[in-house]
C-alpha cells in the first residue's frame, strides 16, 4: 500500500453521513456490500461517474451497476419494470442479484457505457443501505478494484487497490458473500443469466417459472497441465496481477507440486480438500470445503498468495457443480471482473 493510501474509516452513523455528503459533492466513496466492496459515485452526476472509470483504469464502455435503496426507485432508472423484475426484486432484494433493464431516457450514458440498458441492485448490507438512504439517490458502483484485478472483500484491499484515488473508504468488515452478484438481463426477450453468483440459476428459474438463457460460454473445465506454466491461455486466473495462477485437478496436484519444487519454484496452493504439507517452498492456504464459505474467503486468499512473490499459484479444481458455478466462473474468466 502506498503511503498516500486512504485509511478506511469505521462505518458509524457520522461516517456514513459524511460519505453521503461527499457523494452529493461529486466525490468517490468506497463502501461494503454483501458481495464485494464497491467504488461509489452519484449515478446522476456524469462527472462523478466519469471519475470512477478514471480511478479504476476501466474502459468507459463498461457499464456500471446503479445501487438503489428500495424497489420503488426502480422507476427512476428503468423505462419499464417488467413483471419478472418485480418478482425477482421481491424475492431476492436486498441481495446479491443485479438486473439489467431498459434505461429511462434521462439516465446518463456515462453510467450505462453508452447502452440503452441499466444495471440495478439493492445490496444486502447495513452500511450500503444506510449510505443509500442518507444519500437519497442511486449510487453507481463497480467493484472497488483496479480494472482486471481481484475484487476487494475487505476495506484494506480497497486502500491497496486504489491508494488515494478514492475520497473515503467506509469499513464495514469482510464481505459475507465474497464474489460479485448474479446478473440477469431482463431488458428484452427471454431472461438471460449474464454472470453466475451466490443466487443460482435454479433459484431464479424457480421464481420465474421459466428456463433462463445462459452465457454462450459455459464454465471452462480445468485446463490440462502444461509444461510451460506461462503459456498464454493456460492462466486460469487472468486477473492475478503478478503471480501466474492455474487450476489443477486434485489427483494431479501432489505430482505437480513435486515437479515445480524440484525445479526450484516457490509455490502457493489454494486447496480445499487435499491435505498437503507446507514446506519452505510451498505455501498452503486451505479454504473451507463448503462452496459458500469457500467463496467468502476466496478473493482474500488469492490476494494473500499473490502478495508473497511466488512463482505460481496452484488452485485445486473445485467440483463442476451448480453450488461452485460462481467460483468456477471467476477462475475461468477475466471478463467476470
Ligand atoms: O456484486 C456486485 O455486483 C458488485 C457490488 C459492488 O455491487 N459490483 C460489481 O460491479 O461487480 P462491476 O462493475 O465490477 O461488475 C458489473 C458487471 C460488469 O461486468 C458490467 O459489464 C455488467 O455488470 N453490467 C452493468 N450494467 C450492464 C448493462 N447495462 N448491460 C450489461 N451488463 C452490464
Ligand atoms: Mg468488477
């Protein structure tokens, strides 16, 4: 973390009111949600929203999610609110689900990346909700990481990512879900799942009573082991900023570790099931075996290993089941960040 990094502030009522005031003045506030920390700006202020893209180093055609405090506010942002959206909102909000709807005419193209649709969600976190209520409007907020890096799930991760490019960081502790929200597109035609998350496809289908379309690219299977760990396309985690990382099937992991150790490599291992001994060359971080708990600590663990200046991070391939879908998606696709 640079010496100019903003120190997180405990999110008590005064801090939250101060943060709302900063938002009103067009400044940037990082805040906790149940999924990951968001980098927020007044969604009605194009200059403030433009500052988000600058702070993140994100291309301006990547649309942002507008966070709102209540279902009634949907009408401030969406041209029409389809029945399906209302059903999902009543069942899952506040919660880790974002919906893409056709935008209202006045919504700034800066927020929507120039698209005719807008992403919306009510986060399930007391600090986020208190901030939204105190501010009284929509808050545009992507994950509070630099573009293509790991999403922050603790306030200090935000300081490490954004330094002083943010005006205030509200500290609300570690995020409960740990991976970004499920995104569903309800802007026309059949509903489509755009990003898997904690709320599963089945849960959504059960509410809507129809089958969802899914992203055209299914979750990638574990890549085969290659001799050249730096071969392009072999990196399972494209967004690991300095350390190459790849998934490895459990049965191949011990051999792989031995092979790399013999080659003098320093290795980090993210396992959840296999018992592996730690040595001077091998740093093990064991995550819980249950998917939801694994997700909760996943980004923190990845970040921790990434800070150790290792040669490679090996990730024990999780099961390819629905419960693990969001994790497999994040392991397989940089685009999800
Ligand atoms: O859990 C979350 O959703 C977190 C917290 C902070 O709420 N936010 C988050 O935002 O993950 P971000 O910007 O890192 O990811 C949002 C994703 C992006 O991939 C973006 O392309 C997509 O949502 N998105 C937003 N608006 C969209 C739209 N109108 N059409 C299609 N995709 C959209
Ligand atoms: Mg993101």
